[in-house]
C-alpha cells in the first residue's frame, strides 16, 4: 500500500510538471522585487538571443533561420517571467529540435546547442528550482537529462551536462528554501505578535475588572448599610417595608460575598497587587510630580468639578493619564509634557501631549499601553485618539461619557 501511494504521488508530480501546473509555487517577496526580477530575466533572455545570433556558424550567420533560432533561444527566458514550468517545456523542445539546424556547432565549441540556448537553459532551470518543490525538480532533471541524451553520444559529456544542470537546480532550490524559511519566520512573528496583543488585551481587561470590583464593592457595601439601617433611621415604617429592606440587605450582602469570590479569581498570587483604595483624577498632580522628578517639565491644567465624577469614570481617566505619561517619559525622555483635564456637561476630556525628544535621545521600545487605554475608553462607551503631532511629538486624547446607564 505504501509503495502504491508513493507511485501515485510520483505520477501526480510528473503530470503536474509535464502538462498540468504552470504557476510558481513560491513568488517574490514583494511587488518591487518581482518587477526587478522580471527585468533581469527578460534582459538575460534578450542577451541569450543576441549571443545565439552572433555565434551562428558559417553561412548561417545573419540568415533568417539564424535570427529565428536566436529568437527561439530567448523565448523560454521571457516566458519564465510568468511560468517557469512552461518555459522549461519549451526549452525541452528546443534542446531536442535545434541541434539539427546547427550541424557545425559541435566542431566549433563541442556542444550541439548554441551558447545562447545554453545560457537560457541555465536560467530556466534556476527559475524552476527557485519556484517549485523538490518533487518537481526531480522530474525536471530526469526529463532534461533524457532530452540532452538524445543529442549527446558520449556518456561522459552527458554526465558533465547532468552535473552542471544539477548544480543549477540545487542553487535554485537553495533560494527557494530560504524564501520559504523567511515566509514561515514572518508568519510565526505575525502570529506571536497577535498572541502577545491578545494576551495584553486580556490582561488589561482583567486589570480593569479588578479595579472596577473595588468600585462596585464600595457601592454594594453602602447599599447594604443603608438598607440595613433603614428600620432604625425610620422607626415608623410598615412591616412589609421593613421586610423589603431586610431582603434588600440580604441581597446586597450576598452580592458582596460573590464580589469577594470574583476578586479571588481576578487577583491571583502571581499578580502581587494589594487590595487598596483605587486612585482617581484628583491624584493626577502626584503623577506630574513623579514626572518632574525624572527631569521632564510637566504642566497640568484642571477645569471642572472632578469630585462629582462617577467612580468608574474617574478611575479610568486617572489610568489613561497615568499610562500616557508613562509612555511619554519612556518614548520621549526629557521632553516637556502637557496634561489637560476638563469636565464637561456630559463627558470628561483628558489630553496628554508631549514635545519631541531632544537630539541624540533614542526612542523607547513599543508596548501595549495604547491597547489598555483604548480598552478603558471602550468600556465606558467613549473614544480615544492617539498619534503623532504636527511638531513631531505625540498626543493621547480621550473622551469619556458620564452617563452610566448608557455606558452599561
């Protein structure tokens, strides 16, 4: 059974080479390289035709037959730009047919083919090997050797030609293997980058969930305290209202228990993050002081009432500013930074802009900070825009709506 499978595979490869397939299996890495490669192949083919015309022996020189054979010698190279296999098929026909038109060539340089056709043959073999798998090369080599053997009487001459052809095929195959390895490496890098981005997004979402847990837990605890103390603060309540408040207190406490369990899932031992009150935008001044301590000028402008902000919005605004400042210090060390915070009628506007880095300062390495900022803005139904400024610096602008019902 295994032998039958191998024979079937060999027959499929042979059929593909001889008359089925025509498209290259491995192409150039870019459109520019493809055009450059095509120009080089066509130029080589035209040179082969010129050599074939100039080396026509005796009375054939300059005759219409010599010019036609020269054009035929250049044709496979030109066809190889689109399909190396079709070029090789034409080459095999020329290897078998053209020696009859050059009876004097063996006496001039020892071979029954013109030097131009020999150059074309080497080019076509190389292009076939650079574009197709090894199974194709085996069939190409065997058929080419058989075609040359029809016109070569001495086995030593044939062995030399086969050795030269094999060297050309191996060289082209080495080029193909390198291209395949480069593409596989590029694909692996792309997949690794996608996985890293996905992991960064999931990690940031888990971090946001851990922080929002504290905000929600605070609201739940306030709810439990207010419903639990309602019967003491309002002693004249009817019994059914007292029962309703008691049930609400129990529900709130059950919710707090479940929230603590959720926190245990989100905060693993590996995070090492303490359970502490979450910061808000009122502490942006502390971030600015840390930036100034690193030697960068940092200006903060605050407009509006930040004390009345919802806790989740205030926390997200603080984290966005914190990450934007961290990116500015990392990527443009020493550059001045401007922070603008404004509370509007229905949203919070946060903008962080930094000037270009000074001369001679290398930029920092890129990370996933922008992903985290965009996740926080998207969670609130807001938007975040980040990109270079006209002066060569960088800016991050976030608009966070205040409407909790709409955000939910």
